[in-house]
C-alpha cells in the first residue's frame, strides 16, 4: 500500500533582509513565503557545508508523490529579497534503504535523499535536479558522481529544473510503479 511522502528542501538563505521563495511543481504552487536567512554575503560564494544547511520549506504529506511514484516533475523556484539561496539536498521520508543497516529507511519519521539515481535523470547524475537553468542560463551537467549538488541562485533570479524522485519504501517494501499511468496520475 502506498504512503504519502513529505519532502524537505534543504539549503541556506543569505541576506540582511528576508529571502522569499515562490515554488511551483508540475504547474501547482507548493510554497510561497519567507525562508530562514543567514546575514552573510554570497559573493564570494560561501563554502557549502551540508551540516549547517536547514530545511527551507516542505511539501508535506503528498498523496500525488507517494511511495509508488518515481520520475521527474518540472519545478520552478523564484528567489526575491536578501542576497540569494544555496539549494542543497531534497530529502523525503519513506526513503529507500536497507532496513538492517539503516533502520530509518522506509519510515515516516526519518528523512534522507529522495533520489538515488533511479530512474535515470536527464543529466545521467544522482542529483535530484537535472536540466537546471538559473536566470535563463542552462547550467553545466558535470557533477560529482553521487548525491545532490549545491545550486546558488541570486535574488531576482529564477531556477527551473526537473525534480527527480526515486520510488519510496514502506518498511522494507519498495513502491509499485504499475499504479501510475503518467507523471503522477494514479489508475483506478
């Protein structure tokens, strides 16, 4: 049985005034508002440290992107105010893992990366973002072989990308893609 998933978008906002985001996924606005902001410059770019990144916003309890969903969704994020944002990992609950070595996998209360490289994304990477453009400029597709890349978006810019999502897992049972007929429309 499929479970609804919650997704956490992690990173850092920078500025001496609040930073706001407007986020649209598959044509639906999922977030609009201020995010946590650090009063530090982004020029030169700050050193990326995942341990200091925070949850910027969430997509809670999504039935449309439940544990049976895998694929990619067109995503647009517009940044305003402050200096800008560093976007890092996109985590989800019910993530895939070995329940013996990672007892948090397949559970509602623990979070880890929502994308593990399957299905293959448009850049052939394990980044949850592919075909990225920032301020209308296509970004390089060369990335580290595993995990999420950090994307710096200045205030006043828009980032678009394919948000890549792997199947979820409930306890030790991986999701079932046969329940889907399209990007995220369930069959009766």
